[in-house]
């Protein structure tokens, strides 16, 4: 994959648009379903919603067709967002945004810069953030069992990782109780540290569904 580079908050970040024309896996479409489900459950059609990280624009396109008021923000102009800027420098008061979406985006931001993003968002009118970040784990779900009148049961095998395999990720979640640094100085971040960041900025952070290695959250003021 070919990456573009830019400097944000004095640090080099990388991103790519190469993948947005590829057919994503069936598992990835399961992520989309869960994203849409959370929007339907927690947002209304009269709210101004900002999606950080447009990706393929699949999510925002579906929401717009369902008459949600969605704008998109992305650092990459090739993804054709409504606003081409990074999450730290963007003015969140621009359209009276009160709701944010950020699915598999925050791990692309160095954690100390991510802290500044949350602090800046906290000073805006935003009152709700639905987001997801990955666990630093190998995840295997070899079986899918469906019995009559019972939910689908997918027994899984989870193995912790000590490194982060995606070049553009700066941090991922870990089940450990302490922050750990990988060989290339990326961070394995305990859930309690993520909660502490949001709580200290006036947010309550609640776990939503986990899908594979992706953990969904909702943060509310």
C-alpha cells in the first residue's frame, strides 16, 4: 500500500487512499452494520453529525440517503471529504456539530495528540461521540453456530499481541493493566487509561459491542 505523509502536531502521520476502491471483506461489512446500528440507536435525523475519517464514504452515503445530516472530515483530499483538515486543527463550532462519529480513526493519531483532540472537542458543543478502536490481539472465530430461536453463537479464540502490525496505527487497546511500548515505540493502551482520558475531560465512556478485534464505544457529556 502506498502511503502519503504529513505533519500534525509536530509528528509525522501516514495515510492512504489506495484501499478505498477495493472490495472489502464480509467481516468489514459487519463493522458497517454495527456502525449504522449505533447511529440509529443514539442519534436523530435533526442532529448535525460529523464523521471523522470518511474511508470509502459507505457509511456517510447510506446515512445521507436515510436523511441523516452528516458531514465528513478527513486529512486526505483524495477521499473527497466535506472538510479537508486534521482532527486537531478543525473548528468543531463551524456547523454547530453536537455529534461525532470516528470509526477506526483515533488509533491513527499519536496518543498525546489524540489527548489534545479530545480536549479540543470537549471545549466545543459536541455532546456525544461514537467511535471504535482495535484491540492488539489475534482474533479467530472458527465456528458459527445457529440454533432455532437462539442468537448466533460464535466461539472465538483471542491471543494478545505485543506489537502493532498496521503501519499507520500509533496505538491499540490491550487487556493489560499498564501502558506498554512496542519495539517501534507504539503504545498498547489499557482500557482504564482511555476511560481516564475521557472522564478527565467531562465525558462518561461506555463500552458497546465488540466485533472481532474492533471495540465500539459511546462517549457522552
